[in-house]
């Protein structure tokens, strides 16, 4: 009798665990779908003239570019941090939330928000070849070359004007900014087969310090450099859709990169504690173009 009771209790426990597991799986699935929709909306807001739709094909989701190219959202592959860096999909690219607040030292290990780049997207927006990219370059702030696509060059123009104003009231800022160390440079990232964002004309390096780059400096040196860095500089860049390499574990403190999708994701979907009645949260739906993006996503999925 006691044995039978134990068996019944064991069966009940197993059933409870099964239902608990399934329930957790359903929550995860719901969370996954919400994040996917938020990521798709983020991309459409970041590249409004280039992404025209969303398509579902079997279990795969794609963004559809103006060119007709389709770029997969989630390739469903399990990847290490290094594999995501080498071959990210759109989900990988937007997975880490860029911190909008100021920092006082080198960030956590394996935290490089924005350092993962989907090259299919960058090529379709900024140019497929060196020649095509160079046709898209515009002269910015006295001769620097920057990509004119997707408002990149005009955004840098705004940044430079604000930086010049900052130096009038903050003498320390000038030494962190000038001289500029370059914008467009068609080259490969050292030690990889991947193009640098400078090759697309969407990155700028400010004044160089020996402690600015993770391969030049120790973590302690990077910490000290960030602590003394003018905090208003990254704020100006971030307000204009540039991310700062100082907020990467593989720190690149002189480096700023035009990545509107990373800033939009952080601004609207960066706080997972925010609770809303819909998946798009605080995104301004009074903007008709944004409302049309939401409609496209809802109808497509």
C-alpha cells in the first residue's frame, strides 16, 4: 500500500513538472515573439527607406529590402559569443542592449553591443563594393568623407557642430576630440576577414590615446581612460544615432559608429521591466510611418 502511494505521488510530481516545463516553454515562446516583433520594428525605424516589408516562410522570418533582397532574422543556430561576432543574424546583432547611461569603466566580459554587424544589411544600405560605397560618400565638416545614405553624413554634420559648441565651454573636451583620426577607409578589421565599418563610411575615430584600444591597453588602463573621458562626447554622438566603442568590453574609445538600430532598440525596448498592453510599448504611434511598420509586422506574422 505504501509502495503504491509512493508511485502515485511520483507520477503526480512528474506530471506537475511536465506542465511546469511546458508552461515555461510557452512563456519563452511568447517572449521570443515579442522580442522578434520589437527587433523588426527597430530595423524598419532605423532603415525606413531601405526595408519595405517582413516575410514569413515556413518557420523563418525575413526582412525584405527595397532591392528585393531578403535577410533572415533568426538562423536558429546555437552560437558562442565568438561565432555570433563572426557570423551574426539580425537577432544576434540586436541581442545585447546598448547602455544609454554614462559609464565609469570598462564594461562586463563578452558585452559588445553593436560590434556584431550583419553585412548583408550594411551592403544593401551603404554600398555593395568599394566603388559603390565611394559614390555614396559626402564631404562632412571640412573634407571628411562619410556615407550619405540613411542620413549618416547629415547626422555626423550635426555631431561635429555640437562638438564644436561643447569645446567652447569645456576645454578638456577638445583634447578628447581633436584632431580627428579618420572616417572612410576601405579596409578589413585586423585579424578577421570582415570589413571595418570605416570601409562603409559610417565610422569616425577621434583623437587617439594609447589607452583607447583593447589590444593596446590593459583593462586597468582602459578603466582609467574612460573615467577621465569627457562624458558629454558620447552623449552628443548617441543623440544622433552613433554608438561609442568605449561601451564595449573590447573597448575602442576613440571610435564612434553610425548604427541607428542599436540606439533605437536601447531607447524603446531597452528596459525589460517596462510593462505595456502591446508589444510596441512606448514607440510613438502618432507617427504614420511607424504605425505603418507596425501594421506590416502584424499582418505578416
